[in-house]
C-alpha cells in the first residue's frame, strides 16, 4: 500500500503544471457545488402571496431542520450600475419604504454570478459538466437558491425584497432567466463624475483602472455599455434606467416613477430617507460602504459638479473617443460644468443647509488640527524637569 501511495504521489508531481491547475479547478468546482447543494437542501424559502409566510417540510432523520424550496417567481428588486453612480442613494430611498427591504451590499452575489458565468465559457468545462450530467438549468437553480437564501436571510422579513450589489447588473440576462419576475433599476450617472469619484476615493473594482482618468473612462464605458444593452434587451417592463442627476434634482418625481414601475404604492418616507436610517423598518447602513457618510444627509446637489476641474483640456478633447457612451446616454461632452437641470425648491434648500453644515465641519476640523499643532509646539518649548532626564 505504501508503495502504491508513493507511486501515485510521484505520478502527480510529474504531471504537467497546467494539468494540475485544471485538476485544482475541478476540485474547487466540486466543493463549491456541493456547498450549493447543501444550501438548496437546508436553506431555501418558499414564499407565497407576496412572500408573506414560510411553508416548511422536513426530511427524515434531519434533526427537525426545515427544508427550503426554491421559488423562481419571487419578484426581487435589483438595484445596480457602475459603482459610484448613485446606487446606494437609490437603495436607501427604497429601504425607507415600509414595504421594501434592501439592506447593505452582500458582496457575495456578484462574485457567485461571476464564477457561474465562467463555467460555460470554456468548451472543455462544458464537456466535463455534460459528462457529469450537470446542465445549465441545474446550475441556475443552484445559484438561484444560493442567492435567494442570502437576500432573504441578511435582513428582516418584508413584503418586497431588494438587492443592491452594483455589479450584479452585469448579469441582468441571467438574473432574468433565474428570477423571471424580477425588476431591475439601472442607475446611470455622468461617467466623468463616476470616474472622478472612483479615483479620488480609491475604489477598487475588478477589471477597472482606478489610477488614471483615461483608463477608468474606458472601463466605465465598457461596463455601462454592457449593463445598458442588457437592460434594453429584457425590455422596459423589467428594467428601468434611472439617471442619478435627475433623482437628485427631482427626487419625488423620480421615486414616483420608480415605485410605479415596481407596482408598489407611494410612501413619503422615500423622499426623507435620512429620517429612517437606523430605525425599525427603515434603512440600515454599513460602516464599510464608501457612500454611507453621504446618504445619511438629505438629498442634495453638492456632488453633481465637483468633478469638473479634474479634467484638463487634453482629456476633454478625447472624451468622445474614451467614453462614447456619454453621448449615447445624452450627456453633453463639451460642457464643463454641464447643465443637468434646475433642482426642486426643497432640494435647493436642503443643499444650502448641507453645504453650510459641511463648511462648518471643515472649519471645526481645521481648528482642531491647528490646536493640536500649537499644543505640540508648546510642549517642545517647555523646559525639561529633572525627572524627565534619563539616568
């Protein structure tokens, strides 16, 4: 037996590196989908009549753990877009509605869809799955069960469930296939503003250049092009493009449009989202999400044109080449700053208040820094006491 084990080990070590990598991938795939199968068996919900209750059935010898059943017809709301495009604001405004629960970014869901998308790109992997009698529909069910479990269990029960992982909308067509009654809200923002925010806040995104404006604009163009085309392909019944600038300038009009699209009745809470944060039935925020410190304030226009001075003449002259989607989406690539429109009166007043608060906070912070410097300089000038000297 020892000799057989030694021979097997020697054979594996002599195996070409590329073949060992393929073997590792197969092992990883098996582990992942065994995990997904366990999730299907133990943790899927069946939800009927607007997700108002749970129906439990049980396995023999299962120690009374509930079995869950995957229901494709759950009308999940998906909020997404290129990161830094207003996705957090949109989801927090929806979260303020007493009949909608979105919650924080899961970060897991776009990753599982990315891995799922890779399974059918290589012809050799398709053959291996076919030999294992694993169909694409089977994997779709497994992924759907996994995703549904995460969405439903990472927050309180609600009449309507929503998810906001921005990059998940790269997979609109797959999501539409798995959850055919889903609704998608694609947040669109001027790519120049989005890129400026990504670079200045050092937001790391898979496949994105977050160090140079030219590179980031190209990546933004590629990403929004994919999402926008996917949105159009599923049709206006299922996907609604929402412009961040218009949501900020006219929140009531835009939220009425969104709720009508979702088939959910109006509630004033959605235009006063900041009042619901941290309250029962309101919006919950993550300390780890970059936008958290912005959405705690009322809707305001401060961020609309902060990006303008970041673009020099050279970048401006290349804009149509770097990001042709800007014009396709209706943005004026020759205007710095562009004219997005006139804000509602309430928004204008809120913006003035928020701007005054930010200026006061900045002044206070500057004074505190100056006081620290003066204290430090004063300490350096003090004569040392005998006890301060080292023996």
